[in-house]
């Protein structure tokens, strides 16, 4: 082999990338320290683009087609290299091929809960996950901000790089949308469509990628919030606390007085009997016009004892809940609506035995 054949073998005449993978985003064409021949052919296939980088600076970008690398076809590179009057000698330049097809079905999710201000629950922590489709629209920005000088940048590397950025953009967009957590389940598609332009506005400029779709598949809240939602659903099902107590009383009586329902029934029956005695004409616990004798004195009537073994004159919501066999949250909700009368001192409620008896009459 002669000298000219050796020199010719060291020059690159055709530059092309035949991609047979489905997960490559960018690929730096290997030059093996060879020089590109003046007039060499560059072949870019559909769903590809080629980006030239000369001495660390972005030069020309080529779309699909067959291109001849001459001065008139690479104006940016000619300007950077200072080829004012053309060039005839070989040159060295990094060539990056980028895959511009649509990458579908990519998964995203929050690794940690996202703090949101919700109209129903105040500050709430939510987790979310879903899928998105994207494509590269600005090769220079993508190479600069995402792929860097990686000679073979794959989809799994992109997922690791972009996951936190996507979650950050999602959290910001969801916060601006101000959609209540309880409404998200019925509006996944609507929320995804609303978030898409917000994410694209940031991603195209910052990362050179555009999202074709952003799908929200699930949003979950912590277990304690789920329990609060379940309690709210239960209250909506029973209507109000009064109806719920009556239902518990009926169940307790049917079971023979056992359990919380039986205790509630016994309380109700005890107060009902006391009320009937007080409403008897000329009777009641004490005869009209007759002052009650002090307990322990001759002729004094024995002090009435409630069926449950005695109730204190003042009770807090927890004690009332224990007596009625319901949750403290149910008692607080009934106090707020005014169905059960009580006195609020600071942040604490106090309920008298008379108020509880009056409530159970209805």
C-alpha cells in the first residue's frame, strides 16, 4: 500500500449512523482520530439529526437527508474555523447523532411525598406517578444540559437525570392549578392536560425536549388522610350523629345489650326513663312544691343512679364518645353543628349530662 492509499484510508468520506436500538437518545460518531475529508458525505436518516461540535463549540445542525460537507454547506463551522476563502484540507470535528423520534410510555413518580396546600385538608402530603411521551426538539440545548459529552446517552440515563426535574415541575404546576386532592381522582386527564403546557414551557427552553403527553395515573395521600376521608364518607352515609346513635342503639338491643351499641342503648333508655318520670303530672323525681331531702337523712329518697353506673355532670367529647359508642370525631362534628349543646372553653369542649339527655331525646 502506497503513501497516498494510507492517507486516503485515514480520511473519512462517509459519516452515517445506523441505529438498531430503541433506547438511544444521542450518539457520538466514533472518528478514531481520523480526519473528515473535504467534500465527505453526511447521511442523516429520518427521525435523526446530526450536530457538529468544533473545539467545544456548537457548529452546524443537519436534518434528514444526504449532505456534502463543503464550505457552502457548513457555514457555521466555516466561520468558527476561520475558513474565509474555503478549505481544501481535511478537518477534525465531533459529530453527534440525536434520535428525534417520539419516545413513548416513560414512567415518572415521586420518590418522596410532595407538600401541597389543599382547600379541604390544609397542608397535605401526596404521592403521584404516571407516564409521559417526549422527543428532542433542540439538539444543542439537549446536548448541553442533559446528555453532555456522553458518547452513548441512553433512555435509562435520561430517566435518572430527569426524574427529579420532572417531579419538581409537576409539583409546581399542581400547586398553581389548586385542584383539591379529593377532586384529582375524577380529573386525572384534565390535570395532565393542564400541566402539560406548564411543563413544556420550562422543558423546551431548559432541556431541549418537548412532552407530547403527560399522564397522571394515580395520586395517593398518607394513611391518616385516607382514614379522615373514610370517616367523612361514613358520616355522609349515616346522615348525622343522631341517626347513627339510633342505629347503634337498635343494633345493641338486637344483640342483647352487648358492645358499644348496647351501652348507647342503656344510656338512652336510662335518660328516657328519667325524662318520663320528670314529665309525669304532679310527680317526677320529687313532688311539686316539696324540697328534696339531703341524701342520707331520714325519709330521703335514694339518689338516682344512671344505668351505666353514674355520669359526671361535665364531660369532654372523649367521655361522651365512650358513653355513646361512637368516635370522638363524630361527637366534635355534632357539637360544631349545634345538634349537641356544649360549652367551648378555649379549644376544649365541655358537655353537661343534661345537654346529653336533651340530645338523646330527639
